[in-house]
């Protein structure tokens, strides 16, 4: 085992340097060789390390001299904290590959309205609910409850967490607490005996001083009793003094133990709780997105819900955003309750997050702008781009994917179907794009059915209702 000091740390490269004490040789090592908490890897700290074939293979902090009076650690802080959050980490571990790259909706904001929309839509048409949707709802309820339980566990002050998570798991520390309680109990008992004996001793000595029969048998017996009381009294005083010293010593050991380990506990506990919270909310946000899209993905095919939207003159896509706008449209913004204000904030959030993109590719600018005006009435939050050249549009689509493409069946010598076929054959083609092909005359039903299977919808050029329905269902 070699000894030395850390002389340099490169956090970006995850590397550091150690200088050997004996001959000042310098060795590089990677952070993953460090055997202690990474927060303890600092310039100037003394370390022990092993070198094999001129390379560091093990390195850790140089142990401090052992204080024979110090309370030993039975379980390190990290292990205590991991045990305390075992349930949360187990749940998150099952979803560790689920969240990355997944679209999200703010679950905390959306929770109440999602359930309201779910209940309302299922009341309009019970067939909206299926096994997938029901399972998603149950999963969100389970994860939400788990997060609430986690929140309750972490709402207390750091000092309280230190006591209940770390100190409570330290066997020798808790033996010291019992020892202090025993000392305090014996002190109280000895003090009570001393007080009683003090009065008896004073009375005995006073009585003995008044006697004039020194040398008599009775005097000798009384004198013997007083001497025994005096010895017992002195022994008690010595015992009390020793116990007070022991109490001071044990309290000092406890104080030193807590001071030594509190900061180490905080360095693990604080980032771990924040990390768990971040991952929990990210998981709930992705599940909220899945639940929302699944719910409306089924609702938009329901004839009862379509009928309700039509009769209620609800314009826009089949979505929580449109449904919430319908709920709020009759409210007086000058007389809003706190709850209503939260819903308007939620509407603003929905209008500005996960905005979908749409590209219009039509032969003439007049027709392009006409369609753009119609589509914006469906959803004003759409990110709309326009183009008159299908080849340029295809190049643009390769660079940046879209959610919906509205394209003329033929522009010049280029057909929409050839553009679609070329795009779909690309290695990184987005399979979820909906292509709305504008035709002068609808093709035969078998072509329409085949197109739907390929994500292609056909709309009559002059039928704005058909265009409206196509875009609305695609959103």
C-alpha cells in the first residue's frame, strides 16, 4: 500500500492525479477507481493507493487514526439511505429505460383535469374505456400514490432525517443512548439516597455529640453506625462524581459522532432525494402523456363524442386542450376563483407545450394560404410551414420531421405518392407522420383503405369539411 496526496482533479475528464509521499512520483487515475464518496475526492486529501504495472488500481482516503473512545459506524450513510428509499428505487428501476426520449405532460398540473376528462368522456361513451386505458389509469394512480408517500417521507428537516435514517440504524450509537439513560437513572437513584443519608448522618452525628457516655457499649454501637453512614455517604458522593464524569464522556462521544457524520449524511441524502423526485416526476409526466394521448386517441373515433363536440360547437382537435378551452369559454375572467385561474394557466401550458407541426405543400400560393387559414382554425397552436416545391419539401422533411403533411396529389411532374414512398423508404423515416393527399376526385374505396393503412388520407380539394375532419383526426 502506497501513501500520498491528491494534487489535481479534472472533473470534465473524470480523472485525477495523486503524488506519492515517499518519492514524489505522480500517477493518474480515473474517477471510477475512487472507492469513497466522490464528494470526498478533493485536492490535498491524504490517500492510500495500490499501483500495479505503473497504473493505479485502487485508491481511497487514508484512514484516520482510530479513537478508541469513538462510537464506531455499523452501517455507512449511503447504505442507510438506500435502505430507506428501497421501495422508491425499486419502482423507478423498473422504468429506467422508459422515460428517455419520451414526450411528457406536466402530471402535477394535469392530474385533476385528466381524471375529469376521462370521467366525462367515458360517461358519454363507455366504450372509450378499454383494457389499455384502464391499465394506464391504474398505473398512474399507483405511481402517484408512491410519489405522495415519498413526498411525505422527505418533508421533514435534514436533522430529523439524519436521526431517523442514519442514527437509528447505528447499533453502537443506540447502545450509547441506553448507557446514558442507565447512568442518568443510577445518578437519580444515588442522589436520592445521598439526600436521605445526608439528613440521617447529620442527625446521627448531632446525637453522638450530645452523649456523655463515651466508652460505653451503647456509645460504641451508635458511633459504629454513624461511621458506616459516613462511609456510605462518601462512597455515594464518589459514585455520583464518577457517574457524572461518565455522563459527560458519553454525551461527548454522541456529540462527536453526530458532528462527524452529519455532513457525510447530507452529502448523500440531499442529492439522492432530489434525484428520486426528478425521476419520479419525469416518469409521471411520461405516463400522463401516454394516458392523455390514449384517451383522446379512442375518444376521437366515438360517434357519441363527435356528436357532443358538434352540438356544443367545440372547434379544434380532439384533445385535452380543446376540451379545457370548452370548459373555460363561459367563465368571466374578471371574476375567477383560484381554481379557475389554475385552469387558465393549465390551458396556456397545453397551448405552448408539445406543439405539433404541419407542412402544407400545394402548387399555388393562393391554395396554400387558403388551406393554412382553415387549418389554423382547427388548432392555432400548430407550427405550420409551407412550400410549393415537393422536392424541397422532401429535403426539409428529411432534416426536420413533421406530424402532418398536406400535399397536392401532383405538383408539376412529381406525384404525392412518389414523395411519400421515397420518404418512407428512408432509414430514419418517421412512421407516425400522417399524409393528407389533396385530390380533385377521391380514388376508389380500396385505394382509400390501403392509404389509411399506410398513414395516407385522401381529401377532396374543394371539400373543406373533409379537410377539417382529416386534420382534426390526425392531431
